C-alpha cells in the first residue's frame, strides 16, 4: 500500500492492458521512460510467449527514497 500525493501517466496496450506509472506530485514526466519501457516489455513478452498478460492493468510506483531496489508482486 502506498499513501501520499502522487500523479500518474498511463498508456493502453493493443491487448487492452493499461500501464500506469505513479510518481510523487510534480515529477510525472520523470516516469515517462519507465512507462515506455513497461509497455514495450509487456508487448514483447505477450508476443514471445504467445500468452496475454493475465491482469487488466499494471501499476508501477516511483519512490525516490526507497532503500529496496525491487519489489515485484501482484498485490
């Protein structure tokens, strides 16, 4: 769970999946690269494995002061 003031940018894939990147307020354009990479990666894996992404959305959060380098889970 994330609590705070965040902005987001989003993009929808052809498969209908919505990818969003949340950033601290005022820093939304700093998430543009992450969003572009997430969309390209999802599209690549859907085509490579010939399996659609199983969720309706992908939410990514940018935290500038988080000490953990990665945390991947569905919720």
